[in-house]
């Protein structure tokens, strides 16, 4: 905007500014009108049950959030097919985190009228949303979140996350159906103990995204290896930026440290970047095994194609077909038939599929048992509830911590896996579960909360 | 049509009535609106202050800062640390009893503004030596430095304790106020009625102060510096010093906006120091118009409510940056001085239309509409033709 269009003298400025007051009035009047209209549109309520969802649907983690959204839609369709909840149709609206995830949550509850919520794709966002989620009062089930802090109610031992810089951030209306970082890192530590620990001191390197999740998983896996008595030494620990396009400096640093095993905590796009660049640098020929916490996902394997090396042990919260349950087969069939002609969604459940399906189904059972959508009634039905038909086998929501007794799955990457896309899958899958007592024992002295 | 409507419409000085109406609307709004909208309005008010404080430097003094997010971030961290650490350390809860959250809030506001001011003193001192794009780049650099410092918790690692909590940032709750038998949350996220009024009072006072500053001799010099710094220098005014002071004032009020905004978000994290957050007041100001005092305020309202409108439609929301970008393009291309300028132009047009109505009735207005449309069609046509001709000349066709 050229400067000479502007009033150069103060006098002109004054008249102009006063004139603007009326404009402000116009703006305010316009706002008022829109707002009034919104008031009529919003509010929700009515007969049906409304589910609100917030996932990352853009940027780095798009594939992850989109997979969860797709699974939630399948679950809602299945419920509506069988007559809905208490005879009412279920309506679901899923939104992107956007530039302010807390506002999306409020909008879904206050404007869309969501009775229950599912969601979230970032541990950081989840912890930051604690006060918002608590004040919204409606049940909120996490399906994709790693951080153990959010299901740790013991503020006396670990300190309140929101008041005394502690690590216990458990909330009264928050539940989680996926296994969390505590489960995942325990499973990997256990796998190392069972398969590699008898060969003397193991040299281990770490690579993970440079933010809370990467740092936390590394702390936890070390604490569990200590607890399990694994004899190891750390030879390198590298944290590339989240969403980095070039990880070769960090990969080279790991290669020169020459570890036996490599632990990683990459997910979504970062897994693809890491694997393809590490394969190029020859990292996989040099180490005995590579682990990843939540990298075992059909979307990643499809994107990597034949670049994915065989014989690596990636883990995930769910892998289609790893459980041999009828419920799982049913879920996979429904998912495939829903998305077989979809150009955007891969017609195979992602690693959040099981937990997302479970979250929606548990809401159905709880709302029916409570006889309505009153938040407090639904929450008390959910506490301690056992969902028998979970694709991952029966799971129970702990009455205290609200964490599901879900398993996580470690498999071996292989091109022999029976998958409906071009790329690697998982074979020789093993599931791991963990209870609070064992976890407390193993984490003793680390100061880390079990979160389950 | 009432007597003198046209005159009053075109008269820019008769604004008292409008000001009173706006004040009444802002006071009445929270009682008429739902909780979500009250929250949005409170947030918008914070951005009104932020954008106006930014514009003191941009529209008035001619310095485009691309790092104003750092003041919001620093004030936000100061607020969070005051609530979680400083206030318990000083024993505010014991001294003030039921009013403790209010006292903590006030203390946090003061600490936040002081922190932002100190930062502005230091960074302003170094930045105002530069002008134009160099000034934008240096402010951007400083704010990104602050971003990295809070992300990596540099200060915390030097002191050997966690302060900023890395990428997750600090989440805190303001607590319950118990006053005269009333008990309420100071910041009720679902319906922040109490916090809305606190924000309204603080923003009103701050806006009035900024308005007085722009109307003072100090503000006149700012305008003069924007237009011709050499001339101002030759009049015996220390331009650099004057810019520095303006930078500090702008930073302090931006900090105040941040100190108000962060308790509403209940969380502060490094993203508030990131350059995309610095772009917010810039975009708001450009939308609203930098050469009117209330331009940034109108821009803040336009931005926030347009963003709200976009959120209502999943298809638009999925590409909200594009939707917003297109709007910005329209404003920059076709409006002279933002929405404020556009509204001004429209009002002048209405005045002409009313005159035509008096002279020629409905037919007069219709012909004016036709003339206006033809004017713009001709404008677009000549622009396109001119562009095409020069393009053809360049590639050597038709010469």
C-alpha cells in the first residue's frame, strides 16, 4: 500500500479515526447478526447421539489422523446399520486440529452439540487441552495418544501436571483405548530381553523426533530395560526435527557409533523419511535389529514400497489380523468394503483402527447402559467396563486410571505378509500387555509414572 | 429518509453515538450470546489490542515488525510462571483468601507486561538501527531466537531446572474466586463471562491509552517519521530514539494483550513465539487498514469471525489457509487501506446514491449502480488489456 494514500497530517487523521467508530458499530452489528444466526443453528441436542472427533487431518500426521477418522466412520456406520444407540441414529463430525485444537473441541461440544468425544493426534495437544477437556465435562476417549501422563491419576506420588509441574495429568472424564508409551516401550524392552540380552553388553542407539514424544519414549524404554535387568550401554542418541526432510546427519552419526540395536520412535511421515534415508545410507545392513514404537502401519509400509527392509521389529497399537479374533475379522471386512473404492483412504485399517473402533463401540454400550447421554452417568458406566468384542481381544477400562488394558503388537517386517497393497506387512506378530503393579515395579526409581 | 441523513452519513465527526452503541453492544453481548461466542469475543478483544499495538509501529511509525509474537510469548510464559510458581511463593492465596485468583491474575498481568517491556527495551535498542526489510528481518530473527530458547528451555538448562517444559509448554488453571458469597471460575472456558469483562475493561483502557498516544505530539512525530525521517531529523528530533520508545510502547501493549490471551487459552507453548503467530497482527492490520486507528481492530474482528465462518464448513476448514489467503488477496488488490478504507469508500458511495435518489428516484440509483459496475468492468478490462499488450511486446508478438 503506497504511503501517499495516507493522511500525512494529524488533522485528517483525527476525522478519519472518528469516522471509523461508526464502522466499528457496523462491524459489531454485523457480528451480532451472524452470532444470533449461529445461536439458532448451534446448540445441537435433539434425539440422536452426536459424536465429535478432533484429529490431525493436515500436514505431517495427516495419514495418521485420517486413518482414525476412517475407522470411527466405519464404527458409526456399523452401529447405525444395527439400529443406532437406544434406537437413535448416531451422527459423527470429525475436524482437524486446525490452528487451535481446544477451540475445535469447544466448538464441537458447544456448537455441534457433541455428547461424547473421541480424538487427538498429539500428546502435547492432549496435555495442553486438559483444562478444556475437564470443563467440557463430556466423556472424551483418546484413541491415538502415547503419553502415559494423561492417564496417571496418582498426583501424590508424581505431582499434579497442571498445578505442581508434576507428571500426573489424569482427568475425571478422559479415557484411552489405545495402549500407551508405557506399554509400547515395555514391549520393546521385553523383546530385547527375550531375544538379544544373552549376548553380553548390548550397545544401543536411539533416534526419535525432537520433541516431547521422542524424548519420553527414550526415557521410558531405558527405564524398562533397567527394570528388566538388560545389560546395555547407550552409544548414540539423536533427535532430528519433527517432520525433518533430511535425517542423514543423524543417521551417519548412528552408523559411526556402530550399535547392535537401534531404538526409534518415529511415526507417520517421519517413519517413511527415516527408513528410506537409512536404507540408502546402509544403516540396516550394519545393525542387528531396529525397533520403532508406532511405525508399524500399513500406510507407512505402502508408502515405503520395496524400500522397507525385512526382519525389522516395528510395533503399533494394532495390526490387522494379529489377534485371531472374530471381531477383528469383522472389523477388517467392514473397513475394506467401506473404503475399497476410495481414492484417499487405503482400504486396510491403520494402527489406530482397533482403538478407534473400540472407543465408538464402548460409547454405544455405555450410553445404552446409562439410558441416555448424561455425561456423569456415561462416565460411571465406562469406569471398569469390559468390552468383549474388541478386535484386539477383550479390553477393560481401568476404573481408576481410565486406561484400557489393551495390548500392543510387535511384528517382523516381511513381504510374505498377506496384505492388500504393494509393500511390506508384519509377520510373526506377538502381543504384549502390562498391568500397573508390574509397571510400578519395573519403573521403580525412575520417577516415571506407569499411566496404566 | 430523515432530515440530513446524507450529511450525517458523510460527516466523519459525529461518532459519539456510534461509540456508545459499540460500548453497549460489547457490554450486552455476553448476556445474549452462548459460551462459545463469548469466548471467541474475548479472544478477539485480545487480538484487537495486539494488532493495534503492532500498528503503532507499522501504520504510525512505518516500521514493519515481523516478530511481535515474542512479546505475547514472553508475557504468556511470565503469566504461567506467576500463576504456578510466583504466586504460591508469595503466599497470595493466604493473603487474599477467596479473591486470590483475582490477585494472582493482576500480579500476572503486571509481571507479563514488565517482562515484555524489558524485552522490548533490549530488542528495540538493537532493532531500530535498521529500517524497512532489514527491520522486519531482524525482528523476525529475534522472535525465532526466543522461540528456540523456550523450545529448548535454554534458561532452564542453565539454571539446572525445568522452566518452559519444552514443546508441550506450560498449562495452568486460574482457579475459583469466592467473593461476597459468589463462587465462580476466574477463567471458565465454557462461558468466560467474568474473564470477558476483565478483558473488556483492560482492553478498553489500553485502547484509550493508545489512542491518546497517537493523538499526542509524540504520535504526530511518529507519523512524521513514517513520512519523512530525514526531515524529522533535520528538525532536531532524534529519530532513532523516538523509534526505540515507540518500539517499547508497542512491545509493552503487545505483552499486555498476550498476558490477557494466555489465561484464556490456559496454555502457553513455543508456538506463540513462532513466526506464524507474528504474522497474525500483520494480516489483521492489512485486512483492516493500517492508516486508521481502528483499522487493526476491524481487521482483528474480520479475521477472527471469518475464521469462525470457515470452521463451520469442513470443506473450507480443510483448506482454511487458502480461503483466508484469497480474502487477503481481494483486500490488498481492491480495497484502499483495508476494510476500514473499503467501508469508507462504500459509505461515500451510499452518500452519492442517496443524492441520486433525491434527484432521480429509484431510476437514479439504478443508473448509479450501472455506472459503478461499468467503472469496475472497464477498470478490469483496461488492466487486462494493458497487461496482455505489454506481455505481447515482451515476447515479440505484434510489434
